[in-house]
C-alpha cells in the first residue's frame, strides 16, 4: 500500500520576510512561488508599471536564487532592476526610492546561520512590508503553490527584451549618504577604525566611503564565505570576539560591525568591550538631539531601551513604542517625521533617508558623534549616563520544541507576580510577548522570536549583575 503525502506550503512570512533552511524548504521551486506571489501583488496594487529592484547577499547560491526570482518577475511582464553583485539591504532599500520602483526583493537570511537563506520584500517606500501587504503576498503564494506553476522567462531572453536590467546602486546610495553626514570630517579625523562586515554583503562599503584621508581603516572578515566560519553573522558580543581582539591589536578607537545584509550594526569600544544595542540606540538619539540639534519623535520597539523616554523628557520630544519589527516602526517614522526609529536587534533608521534599518549609515553617525565631541566610545557612554543614569541590558535566547510553545505561553500568562527581585511590579503588558515593568523602571520581557524557534528573555536595569539575575527569574517564570 502506498501512502500519499499531501504537499503543505511551507512559506510563511515572519517579522521580516520568509526564512528557511537551504535545500530543505528554501528551494528554487519555493523561491519561484514567492516571486510569483510578489508579481501578482504588484499587479493587484497597480505597481507593476514601476518595476522592482532585486538584490542578494553573500550566502550560498544567493545570486542564483535572485536570478530565479528575476526570471519569474520578468515572466510576468514586470521590469527588473537586478543588482550585479552582493549588495547590502539598505542600499537596495534606498535603490527602490532612487529607481521609483514598485518594491524590492532581497535574497537574504540577515543574521541567521549559514544553512539558512531568506526572501525579504520591501514596499514602494523601500520599507519592510506591512502585515496587510505580506498577507496579500502569502495568499498569492499559496495560490501559485497549489496550482504548482509560475510564469518565468529565461534570464538571457528577459535581458534581450529589456525586462531585466543589471543596476549597480552603489553610486546613488553613496551620494545620498554623503548628503546626510560629514564623511570628509571622519576621513580626516586621524582615527584608527576596525571594520567587521561578518563575511556579509556590507564588505568594503564603509571602507570605500571613508578611504582617502588620515583615518586608518582595517577590515576583517571581508571575504565571501557562506559558512560564516566561527561566527553567526549577528553583530552582538558572542560573535564579535575577533573584532574585539583586532581593536586591541591595532590600538583602534572603535570597532564597527554590520550583520549579514548590513541593515544592523554593532560597536566595540576602544578597550575591546561590546556596547549593547540599547546603549547604541540611546547614543544615536543623543547625537541627533544634541549634536545635530534635530527635533522630532523617537520611535522604539518594545525591546528597546527606556533611556529613550528620559532623553525625550530632557529634549522635549515625544517617544512612541511599537511591537518588534521595522514594519511597525516605519509607518510611524514616515507619518510623524520621526528623527530615528530603532529596535533591539541593532537596526536603526533615520529621517531624510529611507524608512528602514541602515547599518552603514548608523555606523557613520556613530563615528560623526565621536568626531564632533572628541570622545571615545566609552567616554560617550559615560556622557550618556551622566544625563540618564546607568542602564544595563541583557538577553538570552533559548531553543524550544515547537509543540511546547502554547504550554510556555500559558505558563507565563498565569504568572501575575506582585514583586520581581523584591521590587513591586507596576505594569504588565502583552503588546508583544509578556513584559513586567517594575517600580524603579526596570523591565523584564519574555517573547518568542518572529523569525526563529527561539524564546527570548530581555532585561534592562541599573547594574549588569541585576540584569543577569532578572534573566534567571524570567527563565523560572517561563519554565525553560
């Protein structure tokens, strides 16, 4: 007797697109279904006449998946601006605006391990797609999957017909960035910088922007290696050991990192110490408010620092909070003219630019803060704390069996403590996960990742030791 297996569509968009293990679910067939879903969406929204930008990162076969995507889009009669080389996500996002395209597709799994790849969609503003948009695309993908077919045109033929045009976006992006930050001042500042693109698509970009002056630049992990040997391409402390050592070896003032597709950033100070994502966000807010004199809303996700509220009070600007994901941050940034939007992952977006995370520009702004104030990174932290008080953040990621998700949720939901760590709980909210805010503004958050089977526990408080203690309390609450 033969058992017939019904095919199930594995494609589901998370916080930022669809990601899956290469050759398991991330296959050429499934990527083509994604492309067909986008092509149908562009036609439904009457954006197909504007064309679409397609780019990719340095992962295994990313360029081939990008070509497969382009062939499907072109097969639907939609013009494609195809990046000719691995290109950072923020460059592609800005390219959507520069080309006045109807959207953008990036083949990337961002910070995931090397066995993963992904399919990100950017809307006509170059921003992460909204839930409404991804729901429409997913419905189209499901229809294509169930029909078992896509429309496609071989690349050579599509190029001959003018439906696919190779488009290098570097120059338009460099011109845009040069209008936002005084790059020449950084070039001539005489700094020593170590740059770590983490084998990703950001390799060479900061170095090219800053070359030609008295600032010395050392770049590590800049070759293409889809295995990301020894690291996961997420710019957080456990993955930046080599950058830390290189900063100390070269006696550099700062180490700058970007993640696998360069929409996130990480900072190592002059002593080789990692500056947390929450500290960096607060520093960038302070830079915009004090050094540049900008005024406007600050937008933060629920996992981002409460220091933003204190800075908002000091400088008289509003602060708004969203769920995790730049698809929630971007609309507020655009509607309110916010000066900055940020999330705990190390992704920050800025006014007068595309409403999307940009790890390259964020690093340049951090350097400009150093140059304009004459302070090293650790001194900037001291300066920040002199205004808002000490804030220390920790996070742990815990893998769990998928079938235990509901059990964990029920366990946390039933926990209603009056005190945590002997301090009164003043607020509990479930905006995105389960957050406990304490009387002294300390907070503890338990939530599930939107892109991976992980439970994440976060804390921010007044000392590193207490932050660690709160994480253990969070584990006890979740029972993991």
